[in-house]
C-alpha cells in the first residue's frame, strides 16, 4: 500500500498542473497525461490483484471475500474493455480521450478496491502480502 501511495503522489505531482498566480486553466495535454497515468496504474494494480488472489486461494480466504474481490475485478475488467473499445487514444484532440479517461479511471478504482479487500483478508490471517 505504501508503494502505491508513493507512486500515486509522484505521478500526481508530475501530471497534475499546479495552480499559479494566474489561476488554473484546463490544459488538454495534462488531461491526456492523467488519462495515461490511470491506464498504467490500472495495469500495475491488475498484476497485484492476480498475485494476491492466488495467494488468497492458497491461504483459504473465505469464499465470500474471494467472491467480492472477483466481482470487483470483473467490474474493473469490464470498464477496461469499455475504455479500450475507443482504442488507446493518440495525440489528436478528440473526445475519445474523455470517454477513455472515464472508463479507465473506473477500472482502476474497481481493481484497487479488489486489492484492498484481499489485502485486508490476508492481514486478518496474519499473512504479509507485500
């Protein structure tokens, strides 16, 4: 969890514009960078989920917890697939970035919640997950 926190703060510091004396303005390039950041954060968290899910099965985590985590993961996968139907948007100024960003962010939030569920279950069993 600490690794994610540090990565998230680093990404946000690099990608989110800081409001200056002239005030914050919407910047297309920063929006694109944020969308790409959600994409890579999703991919990283997806790998973590797979590792934790396999460990949770081995450690006999309850079926209810595994079902909840899998349901959240399936929601994440569905959102990811929706985002990818628009293709990974290129540098052109299109509205596909907006739709892509909405779905990839939702995908990340779902998979992140699934990882949290599994980490909590493993902690309760006294297993160090990371």
